[in-house]
C-alpha cells in the first residue's frame, strides 16, 4: 500500500472513530447494562428492561434520573483515548491484509476501492481479513473494553460495585490502574480470547456483508446510470447513500447474529472484576461468586437458565448501537480518507 494511501486511511479512520463514538456511546452503555442483568420472572428491573428499543430507552431514562445524563458516558475516556488508535489499527490492518491476500491469490497488488479488486475479492478474503484485523486491533481494544464495561455497569442496580461493597472506580484511568494492581497485566488481557470469540466473528461477518453489499450496490448503480465502473476514481466509485445502506445493513446483521457471544464475553469480564475486587477475608465468597468457567460454559448456563431470550438479551440494544456506530464509522471513513487522499495527492 502506497504511503499516501496509508496516511489517508489512518486520518480517515481516526476521524471516523472519534465521531462515531461521541454519538453512540450512550447506546453502548445501555447495551452493557442490559446484558449484565439476568432475566428475572418477577417485577424487577431486569424483567422490565427488554433488549429492544423500549429496554434501551428505559435504561437510559433510569440512568438519567438516578445518576445524571453524564452516566451515559461512563467509560468514555478509555474509549476515546484508547479506542481511537484501536480504530486506526483496525481499519488500516483490514485494508493492508485484504490487499496482501488479494496479491497472493490474484498475483497482483490491489487497492481498497478498486472495482476490479471488489470483483475478485472472495468470501474467504473478507472473512480472513476481518478476523485478522480484529486480532491485531484487540491488543488495544481489550484493555479499553475491560475498563469501559466495568465503568458502564458499576452503578446498575443489580450489578453495582457499590451495592456489594466492591471497589467503585472513580475514572477510566483509576479503573485501569486498579485492574492492573489487583489482577496484573494478565487481568487486563485475560478477556482477549473471549473478546476475539465475540468480535472476531462480528468483524469477519461485518466485512463479508459490507463488501458484498457494496459490490452489489456498485453493479446496480452502474447499470442504472450506465456508468463504466473502471473509470471511477478512488473513493468516488459509489455514492454515499449506497455506502450508508450497505454499512447499516451489514452492521445490523453481524451484530444480531453475534449478540450471544457478546453477552457471554461481557458477563465473564464483569465476573472477573467482581471476584478480583473481593478482599482476602472474603475468598470463599469470591470463589462461590464465580459462576461461569468459560465462554462455552457461560452460553450453556444462560441457555439452560434463561433460554433463547437470555442468549439474545441486549440484542436489540446491540443492534441499535452497532447500526449507527458502523454506519457513521464507515461513512465517515470512506469520506474522510477520500478527502485526505485528494489533499495528499494534488
């Protein structure tokens, strides 16, 4: 990949990451609160808050009343500081890996927006590129995710750190330092496997859907307007409405399909934080509090105790978060990298 391509991709992904997170973090917080609560059959908050639009709105409204609207952005510091370089690494890695795989498979170097590349890229290339990009970016995403989610759920009524005399984190930095002291570096990265199990398939499926939808949209658009796609310029080969539609649809499908994996990952991360913050005199309580031994065990127990509804708890909130998040991110990314590419290549 030429240096100007890499620079424009990096600048575009940075702008996209910051903008999308500012808009969608409250929805992510609501999703975390919903997924952290087990399903109850009584008239409790967990039974009232479903995983869809009403549940998301109910959680945000309750948080605003009891904790203030600032609680919607709990953990945002970690997301902004750590998530932005993570987004840069993620999107740039995806383009680089995809181009290299195409070079190996097709015997030629391709560019990320080249129409010929879009026609030749296979399902396997998109799948592998998305998975590998996630694996690389998770070196940054995992610590950010751990801090963010523990901050997001620490004041919820049923999983509150305060309510069980566990340590309440004062800020994202305080959470990171505390986790490091109590659990060490292995504690910060202990959720790497679970995160990859959750977001690896999401990234792989997302780019499979996104690239396929863009390719289909491009063909339809070119046929409708009788445009020769080979003459399109970098970043201008597909009108923005098509990119928005492709990204939104891909985000909805991928986020819903992988919602059970995300739920299990979040519960495991919260569980580790709960056990690690118990004092030595409460070691027996800490041991008894650990319910899930692994990702598979968590999914199995949730299905047995809460059924399909438990597995997809928070799925609506997850879709509501990822659709605007992926749409804003990819739309901004495509637009900004095209803008920066033109500025860097006058």
